[in-house]
């Protein structure tokens, strides 16, 4: 019997797609890229030409890609504010999807998405790539074998300086609250939150953390001038666990059974 190759349609062909998703699709013997979608028409054309995607399978509307007959599974790499609507479209079409994190802008949206996917039995995953690192798998094995004893406290750090002042990055969607939601904690901190839960096998009851905005002004992506960043008051925050056992604001935490 000939092995089935899954035909992938990617929504959002920006940096994370070009640096991680596309290379992964290209290396897998089980996947093939057949369609792409992006709201930037110039980028869409350039990417389509580079990867040999026919013009009729280059879409500016995600719904057209999701409902395209040749697409078996949907790869979602958009800005955070579009995650929910694209994933829900995939659920409604009954097509498996993978979704960049954070899942959605709010826990409420995440709950709706999780329930819909479960009810329609649509396979899906969130792109928590660190789960597939050898060190994480080994740590999980040690815990499962009881070699570390009873886990009652975990200290986790995620260090990345890419958005710091010295990089002088422009005010892209990633630095706009209405488009990104929880900012660095949702974008990067969620890796730490998920990895601790993955390794220990424990879920969260609540999360407590401190947040702040350290870069308060960024230059505009287009034109001259600067824009003020959303300033969040430095204070303690508490939230109940969100859908998929993921919470959005956390620095130091203790997972509980």
C-alpha cells in the first residue's frame, strides 16, 4: 500500500514559518506543502515563487485555503490575534491543524476552541517545540521512573533578549497588545509553563507572577517616528488555569497534582 502524504496548507508565511515550519515540512517524508495564505500580497507572491506554489493555491483569505480541496491539514503561523478564527475555521471544515502559541488572545477563546475541536474530533496540536528536545524527553523519563522522587516545586527560566532595547526592533504586531495579547509571557513564557507540566506530568491550579513593560517606546515599522508601548503597572497577578493547562502570566511557579 502506498504511504499517504499529508498535503499541508500554511496560513501566515512570516518569520516563524520561513525559519521553522517550512523547513520542517520540507524535511518530513510524510508532508508536502501545497498551498499558502498571507494578507501581504507581495510576500505571498514572493514565497509562492520561491517554493513553487501555483498562483491558484496562493490565498489572501484564510477561509479559501482551509476549504481548498487539496489541503489535508492546516498549519497556522499568523499573528496571535488571528489564531482563534483560523483554527475555528479548520475545526468547522473538519481538518487537522497545528497552531502557534499562544493559542488565542484570551482563556475564554481557548476554551471555546478546545471544546469545538473535541466535539468534532478534530486532531490538533499547539507548537510547543521544546517537548521534542532530547533533554526534555530524558527529564520526563527520569520523573516517570521515580528517579527524582516526588516533585513538589520546580524553578524554570526562559532567557531570550531578542526584543530588548539593544536590538532596536520596530513596533511590529508582536509589540502591540491588541494583536499579541499577553506579550512576552504568552509568546515565550508559555514554553516554560508547558515544559514544566510536560516533564512533571502535573497540571496547574493557579499561576502568580509579576509583569512589566521594559521597552516603552519603539520606532515605527513604516515612516519616521516612534510609538509608545502599552505600559502595564508592575504588580502581582493571579489567574486560574486556562484551557489546555496553559496560563498566560507566570514567572516562578509550583505545579500541583
